[in-house]
């Protein structure tokens, strides 16, 4: 087997695969990328037994064959070479691959391609299409609220819920929650709930173009999800568990609504965060008489105070929040103005775009 390919052509698919390849793998072959050239089509596969990425490159010169080689080392070699370099990769008989580019020469160990583990899923129960922009929105507007290594394993992922002509994504770590949805005509699916693992959500997001109307094909069954667009295909196992009833934690009796300029609020919170407690990251929000005041302090007796005009003429209220939770949600919300819903200092707040509630964020208060 030998492959002749431009550096730029192979570097991009390698960069898409490298994130899923385990750094500390139980099987040595899981540190490798699967390479197969057949009829001028080069197939690259990376896997960690839970997640698998397949990408293809057309019009590649060389002789047919397949092998596996260290994904990280091959990627680092490609990145280190000058632009427009022509790579020649030759697989030799003694489990070695020689990579040549100009006067550079590298010899890498290979492992047999037949031993490479694959996630073979052919029986899919549900299938639908949506644009890259829509899928990207479902992920980026909620995924930051996923838990990290929580013992409640079902929180370490993102809920994808399909119901009638709605596709919802929900994520929560127990302290905050993010929910958004898109409308897709003629889905024909009564109700399906799938929890996509955190790592899979991050890797899917890497290949999505937020401004693209190219279609993404999504397939689901009880244990796996498949996402395919063009020459890129992604398969992941789903988290086996029951996601919390997110509707029950969203308070319905919030009687105080503050209309706030989102960008101005981000700026004020970012300044207040500088002097917040490094461990708890708490800030205090006080609203009343069309004014929002933000305060923070830390154990060194340092204080910050800032304020801005808002639209609110209700009862005065002071409430504390984790400033990081507020900032992450505000940056994900795509609106000039937000509607902040409050009840009392002990009840979670919600906010959404002023003119739409399709995307909703909930944050639990904290005592300061």
C-alpha cells in the first residue's frame, strides 16, 4: 500500500479524528488511525470503542491497501511540514510505514487493519435530516450546561428529544439548565429521548458549520446515534439512563420580569467577576426602579459595584448567582435584549430572548 497526498488534504480529516482517539487507551490499536485506500478513495477512521468518526477523501493517488498507524504522530508530522508539501506514505512488510515529504523521512510502526475495532450499527429505528446550522444551534446553545464527571452519569451528556415536529436539546448539571428547540416538518416521530455523551457532543460540534444549509442525516436507535454529512460520518453509543423531567424544574410562577440589554449585562458581569470569590464566583444582582446593580466581593475585602439601566418597575429584589453560569448562558443566547424572570431570592431565575422563548436558560440562586 502507498499513498500520495498533499499535506493540506490529509491534515484536516486527521484533525477531525484526533479528538476521539484515546491518549491513554486500553488497547494500543485505539491510539491509531485506520487508513484504507480503495479506488482512489482514502478512508480514515478513529475510535475509542464508544465513539467512531469516519471521513473520506476522494481522488487520492496510490495503490490499494489498509493499515493503522499512530494518529497523533501522523497528525503532528503533517502539521510540522511546510504548506503544499506532497506526502508519500509507503507501508512496508515489517509492520512499518515510511512517510516522505521533500527531504524529510519518518518511519512509524503499524498494526494490522483487520484488528481495528469498529462500531457496526445497521439497524436504525428513526431517521431525519436537518441543516448544519440547526444542529449546531441545538448543541452550542445548550451543551455548556452539561455536567462533567457527575456520579449521576445521565447528566454527563445532552438530551435530544424528538416529538412531533419539534427537536429539543436539553442539558443540566443540577445547578443550571439550558433548553432550545427547532421545528422540522414531517418528522413523523411520536416521542424519542436520547442522551448523547459529552465527548460525542463536543466532537460533533467540531465539524458543523454554523452558517451552512447543508443537510445532516441523523439516525437513532435505542443505543446509538449516527450523524452523517458529506464525507463525514459519526457514530456514538448513547448514555443508558433516564434524563430528569426538565419541565418540572422550570418555575412557572415567576412574576417579576426585567428587560435587559444582553451585551451590556455581559460587560458588567465580566467586570464584577474580577473581584468575585475565586472558589464560589458569586455576584449579587439587585433590581428596582428601572435599575440593575451588580456587586461582588472576595475574602480579601475587595469589592466591585456596577449598574445599568433596565426596564423594570416592580418590587425591589436582590439575588445571588454564580457569575460564570450567567456569563456562559448570556453568551450563548442570540438576542439583543433578554427577558429575565424572577420570583424571590430562593427561586431559580430564567431568561430567554425578549421576542422568543424557544431557547430558555435556568440558573439556581446562591447565598452570598
